[in-house]
C-alpha cells in the first residue's frame, strides 16, 4: 500500500489470446476505493481480451506498439483504465441510486 499499488491483474494462461486472469486486490481498502480499483483492473482484463494490450516476449504492447519503456503515468492502457474507472464507477453509483428508489 505504501507504494500506491492497490490492485493488479495478471494473465494466467497465455500471451497470445489470454482468457484466464488473476486479479489481486489490497484487502484494506474502503468500499468505494475497492470498487474503483476492481473496475480499473477489470478494464485491464477487457483490454487483454480484446487484444489492444498484449504481453509479448516480456514486453508490453499497446495496439501493436512496444511500450515496455513507457513511464507508468504515460502508459496508454493505464490512462484509459483510469478514465474508464471513473465512468464505470459513476454508472455503478447511478445503478445503486436507481435500484434503491425502485424498492
């Protein structure tokens, strides 16, 4: 937690067409932070499944371009995952609000 890492996802089957993943999450997050982190990591799963994010020979590729030396803040898959984390979290909150109102 002191390194600012709250969750990560790893491919557990193969690099070519991955379909098995493992998400690890820090277990001391509050509910909102846990949910945001889970949505962020699930977006990385989506990126791998759709093929825009690939690991090849120990290098990370985004849309076919090697980004293995790109700084974390500049990695396009992280930028997209942070953006989608916000979008999905807002949709989740909206869902909770509407589902409570319909009871």
